C-alpha cells in the first residue's frame, strides 16, 4: 500500500517538475518572441493552463500580448486575472500600470457628445481606481509606492479635468443657446402681438373712415331734400 502511495507521489512530483520545466522554457520562448515584436496569443494562452506556482506571470504575459495586438478588452480581463492570488509587491504595480493603460485605450471619445464625455470620464476614473486600489498610487496625495503609477494617475487626472471643463463649457453654451432661443421666441411673440395691434388699429381707422363717409352722405341726402331755407 505504501509503495503504491509512493509511486503516486513520485508520478505527481514528476508531472509537476515537467510542467515547471515546460512553463519555464515556453515562457522564455514567449518573452524572446515578444521582445522581437512577435505576439503569439496561442503560446501565451497555453501557459495559462496549470500555471502554478506563479499564475500571475502567465496571465500578465497573455494580457501584454493582447494589448500589443490591440485587443484591449481581452487584455483587461487577463490583467484582472493576474491580480488574483499572491503577487510580489515589486511586480504588482507594473501589472496595475498596464491594466490602467488598457482601460484608457478602450475610451472612445466624441467631444461633441455629452454622453460620450461622461463615459470617458467614468473609464478614466476606473483606471485611477486600478492604480490606487493597493497603494501603487494614492488618491489623496502623491505618496504612492510607484513613481510611474503616480505619474500615470496625474496624466489621467489631467484628462479627466479637461473633459469636465469641456463638459461644463458645453453645458454653459447650451444654456446660452436656450436663453437666446427664448429671447428670440419672446421677441417674435412681441412682434406678432404688435403686428396684431397694428392690424386692429388700421381696421378701426378704416371703419371710422367708412362711418364718416356714411355720415357725410347722409347729411348730403338729408339737406338736399329737406334742408331748404324758409
């Protein structure tokens, strides 16, 4: 019985050793290709299976390849996976920086559309949350433990401030347009009322003239037949 248990243990150890050797060799190949501008998604994906003991490495490398291939949504998913579990502090901030950059890359901004501006601000704020979640950057001050993360946070915040200013300006412009439209509408209504009053005046004058003509004619008729001197 003990012998069978030992055999099983040996088999498991051999499997783990082979897997580790495979991961090391394939990861080396993957990194060399990456440095030469070859971004193999299939090779990176293969390393995410049974990716012990440092699972974050496989997902991080896979995410970087997605990023280089312009697949930012997929990169975001892999960066998120790489942050699960134990990560050395000196490695975590690099992951978070790339994660935040991938989020920024998904921003599709139309500066003439208020909803698009709101969406962009929300996405940039998510990127800042990624940087500040575990202290790589600090929301309140610049005391994060990564200078690169702090710098990226500042750059993203500048863009957020610019978009908020742009949004406020557009809201003010829209308000001014509405007020101007109301003034024009009020002016049109005033001109319409004045025109109606003028029409009424002219109609009254015409009616007065007609009545005067009728009165004059009546006077002529009356004095013509009855208005003789005695």
